[in-house]
C-alpha cells in the first residue's frame, strides 16, 4: 500500500469556537499522537482528507502526515462525524511504524450472486458485517470480500472460510457465521401448504381404498 501525503497545519487553537471556525473554512480539527510523540493539535484540509480516505484502503489508508518540519507515518484511527450530516468533524491520527503489527476493523463485502438461493426464493443474511484484523500498516486491507456465488439454501459462510490477504490474521472465532442462506417466509409457507395438501391427498387415498375384510365379504357373496 503506497502512502498518501496529507499536509497538516500545526498549533491549532483548541475549543468549540475555534473548531467551528476551522470547519467553516473547510478544515477539519484533528490530533496526532503515538510512539512517544506528545499529542499535537492540528488541522487538515477537508477535501484532501476525503480524497485520501476514499480509495480501496478506505480509512485504513497509510498516510504520510506532514506537520510543520516533521513527517509522520500515520493512520486515521478515529473519525468523529456530525450526527445529522454525517460529515467528519474531528480526526484522531495515530503514528505507526512500518514493521509493527496493528489492529483495525475492516468491513466484510459480499460479492457475486447467490443464484441457487434466488431460485428457491431464499434469503441471504449477513449477521457479521466486519471483523478485526491484524497486520503491518502497509498490509491492512480496506475490506474483505465474501463470495456468495456458490451459496445454497441451508448453507453458510464462516470466518474460517474467508480468504484473508497475505500477512493478515484475525482472532475472530473461525466458526462464527458471516453469511447464511435460509428459505424465505413466503417460500416456507408455500412449502408447508404443499406438504399439508400432499398429506391430505395421501390420507384421502388411503380412506378410499377397499379394506381386506370388504374384499373377503364380496368374494364370499
């Protein structure tokens, strides 16, 4: 993963009023910390931040954060968003080393079409939408793909079935279900009605059959 350079302005004035003023100017208040560096109050350009985090790696993009005369290898670890507009209002940048193992949450993205499930009018449910992975900063994936093309009703995909990128591990239990395919409520009701109708037809057919005693009586008559 190649780093993306992001230039920060140091010595940011803290406080609600100062932060609002920065946002009105298109800048995002932030803090950078880690590896013995005392927490620094900074700000970054909002447009540049969105561009940096909009690639394949998402929020796990490795950044070359320039703060004054210093340059830090960093990750955007915490993004605080506006409760209504969902725009980023504050960022926590964590300084990292290239050779250290760090943890990050990554989304699980479904790919492919479960045609066998569709044919049976089934449902594909995803109980687990993200997992925590461990890797060096340059190997952190933006997401993990889950191919559901071969999924059938009654089957599931577990964490142990996931194809994690090289050098990436997870502590999530292997038997934890990521995706499961089940029959839909409508299809289940139809199947139940069909089964009841077949059972009723079978019972009626048995009732209409002559008994052994009646055959014997007719023969003697």
